[in-house]
C-alpha cells in the first residue's frame, strides 16, 4: 500500500476492504485443512483423563455438534451468496466491488469443512483412525 500510494501516487481506497475479504476467505477456505491436520488449538483436559471409548464418544458428540453448526452456516451462507448474486449487491464503499465475490467463500469454505467433519464422523463411527491420528501413529517415537 505504501508503494502504491507514495511511490506510484495512486489511491488505495480498495486496500482495507480487499485485505478484510482476503483474510476472511483465507480463514474459511483454510479451515478444512486445519481440521484435517488437527492444527487447531484444543483444550484436552477432559479427554486426557478418559479411556479410549469415552474419549471417542466425546469426540463424536463434538464433531456432530460442529457438523450441524457448519451445515447451517453453509446453507445460510449459500442463501446470502445467492441473494447478492441475484440482486447485484455491491459494497457501500467508493470501491464498490460486487458482494457475491467475497460471499462465495461462505458456502464453499464451510461446505468443505462440513465434508471434512463428515469424514471425521465416519472415521469415529467405524473405528478407523482419522488422517491425523494415522500420521501421528506412524511417526517414529510417537
């Protein structure tokens, strides 16, 4: 932004809005990978003291709750995207890009996250190790 504004002498009215949209898009589109690799921050105090079967049930209950939340957000995000597309909404800034572009990351990112939770739930129900659990078990010294 500094280069564009001071060296090139061009306005940067779009910069803050673009960065906000890009951060939200990166978060939504990256969240399924974070779930796949178990990269999120967790508090594992309760599961730490449980045996295998109750730990699996707790993980299943948490995954089902998260799946429901993600499925609802996918559906409502899809409706919001569709309205923005249909009615030609734009942002209320000077730049005024079409609003459907940043809103597309809601149903896409959350839809993929819902699919990842579906895979996790299936692994928990069938007793198969989840992808990150498998990778941890294969590491030497794990």
